[in-house]
C-alpha cells in the first residue's frame, strides 16, 4: 500500500499540468508541480513509440505512451506523451500525431500475469 501511495504521489507531482505540444520541428512537453520542466524532442530523433502498462494500470485498464528518441552516441531516451490514458486514446494519439509507417511500435506489459 505504501508503494502504491508513493507512486501515485510521484506521478501527481511529475505530471501536474503536463502538456505536450507539437510544432513543425517536433514535440515539447512541459509540466510539473514542484519543479516545472520542459523537454524537447526533434522529429529527426524519434525512432518509435512505446506503449506501456504497469500492474496498477492493468487493473485500471490504462496505458502510457512515450516517444522513443535516438540521442547522441546511440543512446535511447523517451519523452512521455500521455502519462495515463485508455488504449483507444493512446491509439488515437499515435494515429493522429505520428505517421504509422515511419516508426517502430513497442508494446510493453510488465510481468503481472
């Protein structure tokens, strides 16, 4: 129960007023409660999308969506686009924002079955 409360509090602080916008060059994510941050992803860095579901999200039937970015030296990072949403919402964002033929899709589920 303590880990669940900690996770919920951390997510609320991290994703408070979280917003992702797209312009001609890429995406920018801003948000945060205690520390307002901004992260940028240029279109040329995007290598795919990652759709994830942790055990709690599985119970709630929710998913998260991140862009997989190829940074310098072959390091991969990610930019969260949707911290938590329905699978239909995730699919709608992927179809609406990203051309399907260009990206690798990774669908991840944690070991909870």
